[in-house]
């Protein structure tokens, strides 16, 4: 898990492709090089990447988009996964799909063990 990346290159690449788990892990591990977002932007563009402190900003998911809801209609349907970096579970990920466009996704990541 000691792979090195250039964060600026990763931020550019995130605009056109999904980052690999090792790349996301590197960004989260080196978060001090980036700015923490305090308020979720309204309808951010595709490929936008934001860092939040989940303990400070509990409503980071309120981004202005309509996300597919569970059958109960009250909560957003999110898939939860653990992702490996190397052979170790290192990241937790939530996926949500757009209500109008199922190919539109939001992904939220956080480290399992800092």
C-alpha cells in the first residue's frame, strides 16, 4: 500500500475516469495536501472530487441531485462495499445512482483504518 501518486494528476484523471482504490486511498491518506470542503456544492459537475470531514459535515450528500430511492421512498438506495488495496480491506464505499439516469453515480469513500 506504499504506492506513490501525484495528487494533481489524480484530480485531473478523476474528471474522465473512476479512480482505482489505491488512488483513492492515496488521496485520503494524504488529505492534508488538499482543501476540506465545508458545504456540499449544488449539482457539482461530473468528475468533481471533494473531501469532507464526516464528523463535522454530516449532510455532505445533499448535493442537489435526485438519487434513486429505496422501495420505501424515504431514503436514498445506496450500495455499500469494502474495497481492497493490495490484499487488505482499506476503503469503504457508498454508491448511489441517479433517479433519471442510472449511469449517473455518486461514490463516497472513507478509510477503514487510518
